[in-house]
C-alpha cells in the first residue's frame, strides 16, 4: 500500500501546518518525502508550498542538525520528482535549498571537528542506544546525562597570570633601585632622593615598557591556554560590505552642524583630533541616543575594512558574508521566539476581557 501516493491537497495543507511545530516537524517532513515518491504530487501547488514552508522554518527557527538532515532528504526527494517532470525552474530552486542545507551541516561538522559537539549530539550519545527515546533530541529537551566537567575559565587563568607578571615586574624594579643605592659614592641626600623616587614610582605603577612586556606575555599565555583547554576564540565578525561602506554619506561641517554634534570640543573618536568647521566627515547610520556618529573618512576606512560596526556604539552594517548574515538572522528570530514565550500567558492564568 502506498498511502502517500493518494495525499490530497488537504493533507498537504495539514502537513504544512505540522512543520511549524518542533514535535511534529520530523514526521511531517518524512510524510512529505514519502508523498513525493510519485512525481505527480508536485502538480499540486499545496505540495510545493509545503516544501517552501519547510525551508523557511529551517532558516528562521530550527538549528538542530537532525531537523536539517530531514529537510535535506525532503529537498532531494522533491528534486528527483521535479527532474522526472522536467521542471527546471523548480529544480534550480530546490538546488538552492540543498546548497544552504549542506552549508549549515558543514558548519556543524566543523564545530564537531574542533571539539565542540552540538547539544543534540551530546544528548543523543548519552541516551540508551545512542539515541533519545523519541528518536531525536528537540531543542530544550533534557537528556538526563551528567554535564561535562567544567573546563578552566579563561579569564580567571589570565587574571592569575597578570598578577604574577605584575609582581615579577615590581620585584625586578625594586631590585634594580636597591642595586643603584648600594653603589659607592652616594651620600645621604642621594639615598633620600632615591627613596622618594622609589615611592613615586610605586605610586605611578609599572612603566610603559613593563606593561608592553606584560601584554606580550599575556598574548602568549592566552594562546597556550586555548591550546591546552581546547577553547576556541570567538569568531570575529566579517568586515562591512563594500557597497554599504560606499553608500555612507559624507558632509562638510558647518557651525550649526558642529553645535548639533556637541560644540567646538567634539572630536573624531578614532584619531581624537578636534573637528572644525569645513572638515569633511563620514556619517554612520547609528541609532544611538546621542545621534549618528561622524568620523574623518581616512580614520573610518581602515576600521570598516576589518570590522562591520561603528567604532563608538558597535551598530552593525551589512556584510558580504551570507553565512554570517543567515546566522545573525536565525539568532534574531530565536531571540524573538524567546521573548514571545516569556510574555505568553501561562496555562494556569486567565484573561478577562
């Protein structure tokens, strides 16, 4: 019996609704893939709409690897059916779906190779038989396994290393001053002057060359700690889009505009030079309370060549990295879902209208 071959438009609509719920997403995806074993199923517009809905919810809501694997199987089944019908346009659309699914799964594989397995993989391995009781671990579902041992915190290790370096630097400075005091030919006044210099140096803190040496040591310690503990540095945001940078407006400052920015004491936040009437500045599209931020174009260009945000308020510009933009969009959608869940009415509360 092949009940999938007899799937009606009403069934496709029901499956499309089930795709919006995590508990029924996998079963709905598998039912759609089974229905597409008949190429004539794609003649129904509801079937195509359900496939598009599957791709939309994957991009906007779901980050579980199991969901993306099921979605890719559906897209491949639909591509086979479209090829049998000779629908080249729909084949190209499905190829784009498969390409994005492959990109997401490859990103997950890279995290796993780096020693950062996803929560779903960890919980599935901890469950009996290597799988959870329901077949897949949904986001937010507890596995019941003990949490992994907590790795050493990077900031605490750096803090202890900084204290050791400061103590060593101060001890070296004191030893050098004592050696100078013990040199022959020094009178009582010289000793008193040396004591005053020592107290002033202690109050001022370590000299700049000592701080530079400490910074170099800390950089080396940070790399060593990350290698030993397996911690990965947070991924850096890609640079701003060239098109977005080219579209940033430029203006010549007038007296009125200078007053709006804060008066004659306003400075370029990068070079810290005072802005004057007639200076050409570039305006960032910030939404800060103090208005949009302005910079000298030669100061802003090197920053945006390596970053995608305002140097002052970190307001982000678009980038040319589509993978980064998709991840940012997913994070925004998940944050909105969490806010909606927090504001939802509990099952034991009542609304009076």
